[in-house]
C-alpha cells in the first residue's frame, strides 16, 4: 500500500511536470524577446530568429521521452507485481529519468517536482529493501 501510494504521488508529479514544461518554453521566448528589444532598442527584431532560438531551447529542455518512460515504468510497477529485484531495477530507472528531467529543466517549479519525485523514489527503494 505504501509503495502504491508513493507511486501515485510520483504519477501526479509527472503530470505536473508535463503540464509545466511547455510553459517554460513560452516564458523563455518572452524573456528572449524582451532582452533582444532592450539590446537592439531602435532596430527591428527578426521574429524568425527568436522563433528559431525558442525552438532550439524547446528541444534542449523537452522531457517528453522521460515522462513517457516514467509512465511506462509506473505501469509495469502496478500491473506486474514485480519481485524485489525487479522493483529495485525499476527504481533505478525511475531515478535515472528523474535525474534527466532535473538536468534538462530550466524552471524552479519543475526542479522542486524532481526533488519531490526523487524523495518518493528513495522511500519506495527503502520499502523494497524490506521486500527483498
């Protein structure tokens, strides 16, 4: 029950990360445009260049693959009733995906969510040691 509850918490947090991630790109684009206006003041701003920079940034911070894998690992955890060793492996994978999201994020809210997910993963890992 404890592992399931913590897994649900991780699932909810992943959902928040998925929701927040596109917002970070929009905020970056706005900051970039504002800075370009400040620097160039009277010159015209090349809108296509801002869009290109925003697209490059969006590609760097995209966490779609990681969140999809986290959902997949979550499904395996809940559906298969894995053994202790399998669960330990899944927790390594959870941790890996959380670390990757954390390294890609450029947003305080997402960083806090990553810390919370990692804390839940660690608590699950402690429970798994009892199962093994």
